[in-house]
């Protein structure tokens, strides 16, 4: 240990020392375990006998401009004090949380921090969205003037963007299946490792501005204050008028306990039992049979590599125990889940390959000028509120509004309904999802929307349009999901909820629905489908 550090590694006045000072900048990687930048920084700091501190910037104005959902901001805010506690306890690192309005402020704040604390190296993990890339490039240039290094690591994917290319080696796959084959093969023939950060020898305390917090208590208070302010801003501009936002937050707080430990526990439980039967039950919304890890993956409370490694371990167990009953799952269940993790990688790789996506351009750019999308505000509002008269679509939208989460199958059904049955521009739906989802993630959300709208990579062929009534029949056979979210339909037989014709007849004769406010389906699916096909054919 250096002469200037105290016995517990604490060093309060780090400006008077000649030791180098390194900074870990946390972004969407709020964890200790398998955090690539954190591991690299801690190792290097120990080799160089450097001081270490960590920073996280809250950028509410920027987040608002990016349509970050309140549930996601709240999830980040709940995670920060837990991260700060673990960093101190396990790695001997102090975390500072600082409020900066936007990314430009962030760049300036980092320059000031570097100067005030004599920081010579910053490490962070890559972010792949346009504004984030611009911010990092601007910072790199600014820091270089003062010989400060800024090193970024690939960490968000299991295999980094641009590592899975077509066999001629210079382009990204446009279709998922060959991408997946190559991705899987690459993983099979290589060893992927998690990176563990060692505790650092020399903890430092950052000198910062007033709008920052360094003790766990202060971090907790600042986080709560930021959430409250953000909620007030959203409520004053009316975006959330149809949502009981306090109830949505309460639900998300209970359903998603914050922090790395909670995320790892969820992964362990999922791999231990729930993954069995995943291949089939993942498509039944009422079963809650998926991992629900996306909210954690997208703020980085858990590493995707860890998810992959746990799943492959389960796969190996399966082979070792072939013939006995240790696991009820089969290859298909586990492989299917691994392929979902690959979809997450795929959409990030696509975004890096085609940065125009961030400016909301269609992947198939020609569709932007050729398809005449509708912008009917009334129709869009009915969809947002879950008042379309199509039970599965309405139940899905109301579940989103109440919980901040929507099941994958229902994301496809609601997105297809908006873009095909109502012919509304996918960008409106994409934005609404970003504003509501606790797991909102630009790459996966954009990918999912463009898949549904048939404007994206590997998208659904334009003529294959999901019928929301048949989808209900297949995936909500007894109507349980619909009835949970549309209690006004609880006495209506599933056979009626699964058929547009029967619903219309029932309503016309003043049947089961007459004593509720439930509306008639706002469009006739068959006719809407024909219109959409005609529009796309043009
Ligand atoms: P699981 O079934 O347990 O899957 C495990 C993990 O694999 C997920 O946590 C997720 O990280 C990844 N994954 C699964 N399916 C997909 C997929 N189709 N595309 C990309 N990654 C996938 N996912 C988001 O994380 N954020 C979004 O904002 C988002 N928006 C979507 C919008 C639309 C229109 C559609 C069709 C899909 C969207 N998805 C999004 C993908 C998917 O719906 C969610 O990842 C999934 O529902 C999360 O639940 P889970 O964690 O229980 O998933």
C-alpha cells in the first residue's frame, strides 16, 4: 500500500498526492460482477498504485428527451444506493452521484472533475445509441487536450457488435437465423469469461459540485428527489393523464426489487425451475413463464454473459443427466431461451451497423416515403388507453399501463394491431413503449416495432398479419389474461372473446356486453388487413 493511503485504503485528501487517480464512469452497467470496464479499471489501478473513484450522472433533461419511462428511471434510482453500498463494501470504491441536466453538461462536468481531482484515466462501457456516441466522442476530444485517457469497453452484449459478420467478413447479417447460427458457433468454439473486479488498494473521495451525493443516504435522497421531479414534469405535460402513475410505480417497485443481488436471484430461480417448459409456456401471457430479466439487463444490474453461462451450464447438466429426472426441461427449452438472448445481441449489432435507426429512420428506408401511415390522434389514444374493442389488445395495453411491462407475444400483437389494423406509423407506438416500459431499450424496442411494421430487418412479411382474435384463442385459451385486465368481460365466455364475429353479434343483440362500457371493435380486422396489404403492395 502506498504511503499516502491509510490502513483501510481510505484517502480523503487526494489532491495533495502524486498517485494517479482513475475514474470509473457507470452508465447502463449498474453492477460489480462481470462489469468489463470496472474489472479493467480496478486491475490497472492496483498495478499502477492509483487512487480510484466512481461516478454516475443523472441526466433528467436528456432522459426526458429520450422518452425514458418513469418506472425505468425509478429502477435506476433504487439501484444506485445499493450499487454504492456494494462498491464500498466489496471493492473499496466510493460512488458519487451527480445531477447534470443533459449530456453536454455531463461532458463539462467530467472535464471539471478531472481537473479538480487530477484524474488521468476514465473507463466506461460502450453505449451504442447516437447521442451517447456523440457525447463520448466529444468527451474523448476534450480530455485528449489535457492528456486524459478515456477508454471504453464492449460490455452490453454477449458477443460485441461487429464480431458476427457474414462469411465474406464485411457485412452484418440482415436476417436473424444465420446470425444466430454464427453467434452460437462462435460461442461454442470459444470460451467466454466473466470479468471480476478486484478490490482496489486506494479509495478516493471525489471533490464535486453541490448537485452531487457521496454518502449512501445522500445518494438515496438525491435519487428520490430526481424521480419526484421527473414525475412532476411528466404529469404537467399530460403524457400520463390516462395512467395511475403511483399505482404503476408501486407495482414496478414490488415486482422488480432493485440491485444486482435481486437480479442474480431471479436468474438462479429461473434457471433452476422456470426455464423448464419455456419453449411452450413463454407464449402464454397468463403464466408469467418468462424470466422477466429484461428490466435488469437493460440497466445493467446483471450481465448478459452471466445469463448465457448459466443457461449453458443447465444445458450441460441436461446432457450429463440424460435419462434421469434432475431437470424437467429439454434442449428446446434452454436453447430457445439462449436464442432470445441472441435476439438482444442481434438488435444491438443491427443498431451499430445502421446508426440512422436512432433518428427513427426505417431499416428498409424506402418504406419511409412509400407507405402512407395514419396519424389519427383519436385512434392512437384508443390504442394507448386499451379502448380499441379488441379484447387481447386492450388487456395487453392496460397491463402495460398498470405495470410498466408487457409480455413479448402481446408486444407483437399490439404493435401489429397499431401498424397494420390501424395503419398508424410505428414510430408513435415505439415512442409510447419507450415511455411506459420498465425494460425500455432503444435497440430491442426499435427492432421489435420495425419487425411488426414490416419495415425492419428480418421483419414479418407484410402480408402475414396477426389476427388478434386468433392470437387470443391460441395464447389465452381460457381468456384468463383478458379477464384479469378487463374485469368488465369476466362473465363473457372465452369463445366469444376469441371471435370478432361473435363479439359483434353479441353486442348487436344487446347480449352480455350491454351492461358494460366495453366498446365495439374499432376496425373490422379482415377489412383492415386488406387495406394494409394493399398499402404495402403499392
Ligand atoms: P425472456 O423471454 O425471459 O427472454 C430473455 C431475455 O432475452 C430478455 O430479458 C431480453 O433481454 C431478451 N429478449 C427476449 N426476446 C427478445 C426480443 N424479441 N428482442 C430482443 N431481446 C429479446 N425488449 C426489451 O428488452 N426492451 C424493449 O424495449 C423491448 N421492446 C419490444 C417491443 C416490441 C414491439 C417487441 C415485439 C419486442 C420488444 N422487446 C423488448 C423484446 C421482448 O418483448 C422482451 O425482451 C421480453 O418480453 C422481456 O421479457 P423477459 O425478460 O421475461 O424475456
